[in-house]
C-alpha cells in the first residue's frame, strides 16, 4: 500500500514540475517547442498507462478514445502549467501559492479524468461494474 504522503507529493510534483520548467525557461522563444515536446511526452505516458488497462471485449474505437483522453489529460495541463510558470516567473511567491492552490483541482481533474479513461479502455460494453 502506498502512503498518502507519497500521493500528495506526487500531485504537488505534477503541478510544480511544469511550473518550475516554465520558470527556468522563461527566456526561451515562444512557442517553446522543447516544452511542447515535454508535454507531449507526458501525454504519451498517460496514453500508455491507459493502454495497459485494456480488457477483452473493449472495441478498438473505445480504446483509442480512452488513449486520446488520457493524452489530453496528461499533456494539456502540463503545458498550461508551464505557460503559467513562464508568465509569473518574476513573482515567485505568488507562483508558489498558486501551485499549492492548484494541487487540489489538479487532483480532482486527474481523478475524474482517469475514471473517464477507464470507462473507455477498461470496460466492455455490457460490464456492470464500470465506474460510469
């Protein structure tokens, strides 16, 4: 069983990591293609995690939808947080409070988003124990 503190640290890292990257790369040209590639890599990791939950009876179309939703859930917030870090790079105290405040909504978004992904990728059409 994983400790609750570990999950909290993971959620803070999911918010603070892209923000810190934005602060560190505030002088880079816009759009920053390295940051876009990093956000895409995070999205790919989420999509691969969605693919690992594939069950027999789930159609390829539903699996593709689940992977696409996982890609967006992983990549889009990462790039948005990166942009926030770039925009508020000179206001680090304010940025720290915003990061802490965004941890709870990010956790809710990841939780609900993952349930939607599981509904597509893990649940065959006639399954009764699916989350949605």
